[in-house]
């Protein structure tokens, strides 16, 4: 039975469930930052996924990248699966701007997290859900 890691649950807000992944919006408003978590129990690394799941994961990463690109028009989209603090397999998809506070470095350790206001979070989640529905219907 799949259970979302408590840190991911606390740091993110659920956007949508795709075929394989739960998509979370990180509550750090400085960056358009999604996290995709494959709904597979006890999986820590990509190579531990079944071959078919790895292919689905790549398609869902591309969908998340397309959504971020269409909505936020970033200069670059960073994709990473680190897992040093959270062992459950998860993939970060982050829109980056040459003007953002961490550019050109990583987003981790770039200062205190600026959370969304309740209204900003609600609006952003609705916008993302609409974009995923449009993206995934193609």
C-alpha cells in the first residue's frame, strides 16, 4: 500500500494524480516547483521501478515540464531526483529564471522558504490543475 512520505506531504500541496505519480506543488513561492512521486511502495531509486513505470514516469516529468513552461515561461527547467533527506522516490521539476534568488545555483539553501498565502496557493493549484487537464488531454 502506497503512503506519501510525511515530509513531502508537509512541504507540498497536492495538485493532481496522474497515471503513476502524485504531483505536489512545493510551498516555496519563489519558484514554480513541482514534485512528482510515483505511487509505488518502498521505491527509493528510479531503477527500482518496473520498466513500464520508468517510461510512464518520464512522460509525466515531460507533462510537468510542459505545464511549468506554459504557465510560468521560465528561462530553464531543472529536473532532479536527489532523495538525500527523503528516501521515497520523488522527482523535482523546477522553473528557473535568470532573475531568481538562487540563479545560477541550486534552489536548495537559497534562503528561507517564502510560503504561498492561502489565496495564492488556492489560485496556483487551480491554475496548475487546469493546465494538467489540458496538457494530458492532447
